[in-house]
C-alpha cells in the first residue's frame, strides 16, 4: 500500500511538472507582458503582408511595422540596419 501511494504521488507530481509550461506561445512566438503572443522578428518579415504588424525583437522588445518603417514601444523609428542580428 505504501508503494502504491508513493507511485501515485510520483505520477501526479510528474504530470503537474510536465503540464506547467513556462511559455504558452508556439515556437517562433514570444509572450509580451500583457499576455499576447506575437511572432518573433526575422529579417525580411516586413515583406509578408499576411502577418499582423506587431513582432518581438530580442533587443527592442515589441516592435511594429507600419507605413514602411519599424517602430519601438515609444513609437520611435528603428533603422532597418539596427534590426539585423
């Protein structure tokens, strides 16, 4: 009986650990502070009009593409060459 209880407890703890994923977003997406998942920035992504216009950049955080320019969260234009990794 002791072994059965130990096995059940171990199984429950394992399931709990596996089900707690730190990043709820799919691969290629990053969660912002407000809980929204946005696609990661990739050079040339601005040419794909099918995507939304908010992306995550590892240096600038959330960036927006509008009117042919990239903007940071303070609505300042980011030069394309600065976005390259």
